[in-house]
């Protein structure tokens, strides 16, 4: 629903589409999860998937995730992973009505560049964190970005292509689908979050309850203030102000498009706002995790919640949470504190998902007000629009989470013991979809083109709202609800 | 929407805030702040358990 690069051909595609992007993400995410679950029963179907370790000699960088598949070697494992993704995604995008041949060629280039960026990010001088790691690799310095610094490199690669090689960016567009990739990743993430939560059920349930604060903040406080700023201070029309306020305050692209549709804005309006949201999300991902590492490393869950409240697209927010987690864990490790992984990212994801769930309801409320009080006409907002606007991929996340949690706490100890390894194999694909998301976000961010289109005034609203209000209120709320709460220590 | 359209639109005369928009902004903020206070109180009396 929010692939800006392919918007122009949407009406024709919609007629050919069997599924929408949300349902496709659910299908692919569930497929990966189901295949991973076979390993609980002793049949390892995904162990050949490629992982990358921190390295100084590239020959040792790649390997299959499961030891049983080690004889395959890293390169074969990488090729198998590429082939499997190409097959599944090609079938998937054919159900969206896309041109499969164009997708396949573009995806080959996208995967190659994005995964190469990931490999570069795992180079020891970039990724090694602790003095012990530096000693292990025989190096005297490193950027200490962890191997998830590869996300930033993938993003930068995409930005270079978008801004210096626009023809190549246009050629790639069939496979530039950041929202699809991140939705698949979020469905798969349900397993990791459940495994993490099962280890500390009290903390997990407390996090869920505090997600409610995020909904109040995004919909009732951010939206109202930004709508007022756009209308009163910058003089934007209602048609522009609604998608703009939704994009900045709720959930970027999806919210701008859903609420723009609800007030019957022309389709181009939310799409242009979405472009702006993506650009600002890129800037935030490049800055906020490092600020969080510097100023919030002693309050990891405040940092996680803050990222979820401040970055306004699902992809960038959840991926930003991943980077924040690695950076904070790295900083804590240098101080001798080793947190259990997963909690910071789980906090970001919980906050973001809570915000996402209400997009449909908010779009309905705005639709009701507009059709009954502002643009009075024969069309009234229908209750069915709540379901129509509901981000369906969240159902996939919830299903994977519930099944995984049940397997972890409601079945036999043997199954519970085998589950983390299965979730780990699924997580390999979650990481790959994140890499593809970062790269795709970069490719969509042609700063020069946006500036030429007269985006200055729209960007000014975004800048004033984001840096004058959203980031600081988000920090305050995150502090009020999460300060003093630390992730469990790794045993 | 062409580039000129967008530029022209952004220069269009300002639409005044209607009473229903003021109501929407006011109710959203009021309800939001009230709910946040309730949640902060809840957070205080039911702290996060490890």
C-alpha cells in the first residue's frame, strides 16, 4: 500500500492483484515461521540459510545458520538463500499483479547490493565492539557499530543510488518494496518476541500495558497539535493537513494514505506526504540510534520506546530499534553489563504495533467527521472501513506470537527447549528482510527531486513538528513509563 | 499532480479553521492529556515487574 516508487501504475495493478501487500506479508511470514517450526520436531528445513559473522578474512564471513548444513559452505548457502527468496517473492509479487520478470531481475540486483552492504558492515573494523573482540580479531580500533551497522551501510548504498544514479534507481523500482519487506519481517519477529517474552512473562505483560500510552500520545496528542500547526501556522488546506498530521504523528506512510483516503483527498496528496515521511525517517534512523546510545544507554527500554514513538514508518522504526539495541548493548558491554538481547527491539516493536492497530479506527473517525460535518455529501463513512484500513500484517505478527508463546510455555519442556533454535532460524530471514527494507528506503529517498517539487513548506511543517515537539514529548513519555526498567541480564 | 500544481496549491488562500475542527483538536488534546494522567497514575501504582 505504500511503495511510493510504484504508485503510478497502481490502478492497473489493482485490477490484476489477487492479494494486497498486507496479506502477502502474512502469507510469506507464516511460511517462514512454519518451515522453521519443523526443526522443533527434529527436521531442519531452513538450516541452509546464510548468516554473516564478524570477520577480518572474508572467506570466513558467511556460513549456513545450522551446523548440520556446514558442509555446504558460505557461498552455496548465500546462493540458496537468494534463490529461495527469489522464488517465494516472485510468486508473491505475481499475486500483487506485478511484472515478475522485471521483479526477478531487479530483485537480483537489490539482493546483491543489500547483502553486500551487510557483509561490509560485518567487517571487524566496523562491527567489533568489546576490547576482547578486537583482541580476538587482532585489530587495535573499530567503529563499534556491531554487525547491525550493516543496516546503515545498506541504507547509505540506497541513498547513493537514489541521489547519484537515478536511472539505476528507476530500473530497480519493481523490487523496491520496503513496506512489503518490513511487514514480512514483523510477522516473523513475532516468534523472537514470544521467545524473549516467555523468559520474562511479567516484564512482557508490563510492556504490553504501557503500549497503551503510545496510542494516546500518537493519536490524541501528536495528531491534534500537528494538525493545528499545519492549518494555523503554515496555512495548509484540510486536504493536505490531515495526511500530513497523520504521517508525522501516527505511522508514516500507512496512516497518511489511510486517513487521506478517509477524507477523500486526491490520491497524489498522501503519496507526496509519504515521500516526505520516508525521507525524514531516513534522517532519523541515521541520527536517533546514536543519540540513544550516547544519552540513553543506561535506560535501554526508554531508548527502545522513544525510537518507536519518534520514527514514523514501520520499517525505519523497527529497524531503528534493532540498531539502537545493538549500539546500547555494545556500549553496556564495554562497561561490563551484558543485557539479554531482544528486549529493546521488543519495546520498539510493541510501541509501534500498538500505534498501527488503531489506524483503521482513526481513519474511520476522521471519515465520519469529514463526511458528516465538513464535506457533506451522499457518501458516508462505513464501519467496514475500519477493517478495510486495518493493517492486516499485524494479524500475522499476533498469530506467530501467540503460537510461539504457547509452544514456549504451554507445551512440553522438550518443545520449549527446541523453540529458540527454530525462532533463531526464522530470525535469519527477519534480518535479511530488514536489510532489504533499509536498502529500499534509501533507494526511495531522492532528496533533490523532492526539493524540486516544492516540498520546502511541507518539510518545514515536518521539521518543526518532529524536532520541536514529537521527539521531545516522545522522550518525556518514554521516560515516564520506562525509566528505571532494565532488560534482564544475560546469564 | 504536476510540480507547478503543487507549488500553486501551497500558495492558495488559507481555509479558516471550522468549529468542528477546533472541537476535534480540543477534544483530542483534552482526552489525550486526561488519559495520559490516568496511565501515569496506573504506572505509578502498578510498576513494571521483572
